[in-house]
């Protein structure tokens, strides 16, 4: 078990976040430790175990909580790291193509959310999530998820499989894969000022 961080919540209690792996499945452990009479912190029965496959959803939840604390003026209860104000920080895109795609959506005044939801798509025999999928964008006005696949072929194949699973498990969710050719065509439309019909909401 690898310890990631320790949060001291009082003189006698702390929360430890650890990464563990067993039976080929990795999990994030959040556990409460109490200080005993001898001054040693020992684990209690209060713990949460989250499959690593749900980490994107955990990350999104923390970011949403961070924004909520700021909008409700509760962030004064803690110090922000040095640097630019939180309100002015930009979305951290995983790939340059995603940032370019966001600029195109902004140009056409299409509302978007970046990686807003993680879908579990595979479970082990004990019901634990072992695989999940986080589409790159969600367009709320179109009720459409967009996944960009402008990378190498083996990653495209992997994404195709996850999208097929998502559609089978969540038939009410509209998701569209944007391949390299679609992305190139959209860039051409963007540069010429044309309509982005590639963003239709039929999920095909």
C-alpha cells in the first residue's frame, strides 16, 4: 500500500489517502486514523475504498466542490496556493486538440463542459468498477457527448470499444466519436466561417 497524503484534521485525528493494488485491481483508500494513548495514530473502521477507474469522476467532483466553495464565498476558510486567482484559472486540457476544439465551440457560441461525467463500463465479479470512460466534452444544448480521437490507432480502437460499451449500458446517452477526418473538416469549417454541421446531435 502506497501512502499518497495525510490530512491532519485535529490533534488526535487524521485522514490518510493511500493507493493499493490487489488481484490486479487498484483502489484509492481514504481512511480515518485516531491517535491512541501512546501517541501513535492507528487506523479506524471508518474508510472509503474507491476503484481507480472512478478517479476521473473523483477529480471532477473535487473541482466542482472547489468552484462551489468560491461562488458561495467559503474559500476564505482556507488558503489558495500561490499563483493566479482561482476564478481566472483556465481548464487544463489533456491534449492540444481538445483546447482547439473548445475554441471552435466558443467561436460558434456552443455551450460546453469539459469531461463533466465518468461512466462505469466494466465491473469485476465482485461488482467493483474496473473500467470507466470519460468523454471529452458535453454539449448541454444538444444533450451530446463528444469524444475526440485524433491520436494513434491503438488508442482509437480502445476508445471505440468503450463507446460501444457506453451505448449498450446507457442507451439514453448520446455520444459521438469525432475521428481525425471529422476534426480536420471542422477546422476547415472554422477557418472559413462555415456552419459546424459535424456537431449534429444524433450521436452517430
